[in-house]
């Protein structure tokens, strides 16, 4: 029995060391999983709060034709535009008197 006792104590000591090592590995694995989750999930939360940028709608130039006996000012008023805005949209207009049938941009 005396010969078996040192082997038993040695085995018991190894079992205790194995339990401690297993516990340490489990804690390390948990810490690694938490760190991985933070590193992988955090950018997703950051991106979730980022503003969504939609592509701009294509700009379609709206035009209309000047009516008979209509002035540039009355044309602008009919389209609810300031005269300066209408002239800015149509830089090719040289005078305030334009013939009927002239196509002008209104938007």
C-alpha cells in the first residue's frame, strides 16, 4: 500500500492541475468569444446608425412654351417663379420680350 500512495498523490495532484488548466482555458475561451463578438458586432451597430444615402433622382428639365401675348414676367408668375429665377434657368434669354412659342425651362 505504501508504494501505491505516492502514485495516488501524484495522480491527485495532476488531476487538480488539470482542473485548474481546464478552468483557465474555459475563461480564456470565453474572453476570446466576447472580444470577437465586440469586434465583429460593433461595426454593425455603428453602420446601423449611419444615415442612409439614397441615390439622387435624375433631374428632368421641365419646360413650357410661352403663350401668345404673354410676357416673361407673366410667364414666370404663371409658373410661380421669381423673374430672376426664370432668367437664371434660361440664360439665353436676352430681352424681356420673347415671341410666343418659345420654349423655356421652368424647373
